[in-house]
């Protein structure tokens, strides 16, 4: 079920695989979200620094230039952005990277090969509908 227009939530998709980025953007828009896409963490920071207000960030770890983990560090260090839910969707799922992501308060971490896009989108919908104070306990 798509969200209504007066409740439109904004999602920043940081994904360098253009076919996947297009598929993610299309599916999220079908669900009623406003979607902004970028292919690098540096471009994502520009969007945030330019006053972009987002309810959720879809983040890849392996990006050209700054890594997704380094981007997440910057997001969490900024008082204007640290409340934003961050869903990591990556091909990299080593214990070390997952641990780093959760130390930086990633909301959830998906390994791309282990989840269907529709399942990840369903989780994104759940996350974005919950009050920020409920996220930590609801998402494991």
C-alpha cells in the first residue's frame, strides 16, 4: 500500500550500481516515497549539506571514493542528520563491516545476495513508518 501524498517521506539512495539504483528508485516511488539518488557518498553529503531533509538513507558500503561506512560516520557525527534511519544494502557482509555499521547505529544491514529487493523495500516501509524512538527495539 502506497503512503498518501500528504505523508510523503523522502529517501536518499546512495548506490553506485546504476541498474540497481534505478530498480530501487522505481520501487520506492511506486510505494509513494520521494526518492533522490546519488552514486557517491560525496554527492550524498552535498545533498545533506544543501539542506536536503531525508527520512531514510539507503546506503551501499562499497562506493567509489568515500566508503559507505565513512559516510555513516559523518552522518552520525552531525546533529542535524544523526536521527536519520540508515539502511545498509551491500555486497559486503563481513563480520567486521557489519559490526562497524551497527557501532555507528545503522538501522539494519542487508547483504544484497541474501535478500530480494521486494523484501528490503517492505522493511524500509516498516522502518520509515515507525517513530525514531521505536527503531532500535523493532529492528534487529
